[in-house]
């Protein structure tokens, strides 16, 4: 048997717990960690790949920040019932202002593209053309915000606008906020109750 050390806790948690290194002198809001605000260019893009004479094929891309103004861009095309061969490419990009430009070689051809205003456009030279238009898409877990199943132990209950009850935790120096989050206080945080095998719901 063991007790749950923060931030691991038992199904079902309805709040997203933020860890702030070094105490809670500064106000922290969930919106501060919204990827769309932190970096609106990174993330998943979904759309189509089009080439003359073929049906448009489903395409996806991942835009990954690597520090500074450097980005990695992965693009993949799914074969559409054998009509379009699968295509994959990974490229290096640079951000200037609010736009990323990327280029590189994949499949024996040179690619180039841009990402701006939530749209990724890319192409490579071909007798038949070959263009991508993908739009930024937020992917959310289908289990986000799920209600606790019957019999679940909720260690950090969430009610909109109300600081969560911290009575299930040993360290009461940690601060509960009205948005359902808990900020680090003095020392570690450990659940009062001990647990063996368990299923976790984390957000």
C-alpha cells in the first residue's frame, strides 16, 4: 500500500492541478497555460493533399517548437483507397514575426511551405502538382471533464467558482483557488489515504 504523492491522484479528478515551483507569490491562471496563447502556431493541423488527376487525400501535420524561433514540421498523407500513395516528410522551419517558413527534401523532391493565421500551406514541384492546405485543429481528450464513476474517490473535487476541498491532503500550506487549481506551498504534498491498485483520471 502506498499514499499518492502530488500530482498523482485517484480517479476521478475533475480539476487540472498546476504546479508552481517556489511557492505561490505570483498569481497563476489556467489560461496562462493555454497552448493557443503560449504559441498559437504549434500543434496539430488537418486538411487535404491535392494532386492533379487524383481524389484529394487526408493529410495531417504536427508543428513542434524546438526553442527560440526554430520549429520542426511533420507532414503525413494517408493513402486513399489505393489512389494516392502515402507521403511523409519532416522539415525544419524558422519563425519570423507571426509566420513560420519551412523547406527541405523528402522523397527525392524539395518541399516548401508556410504556416500563418492557423493555416499550413505546402507544396513540392511535380508534373501533376502537389499541394497541401491544412488548418489548425485543437485535439481534446474525450474524457476531459468526465464525471466520477460510482464509488470513485475524489481527492480534489471541482465545483465551478469554488476553491477545492484540500482535506484529503496532508500539507495544508498549499493553496486552493476558485478555478479548481492547487498551488504549491511549503514542502511536498501527499494524500492522507493509502492506495493499492487503482485507476487514475488525470487532467
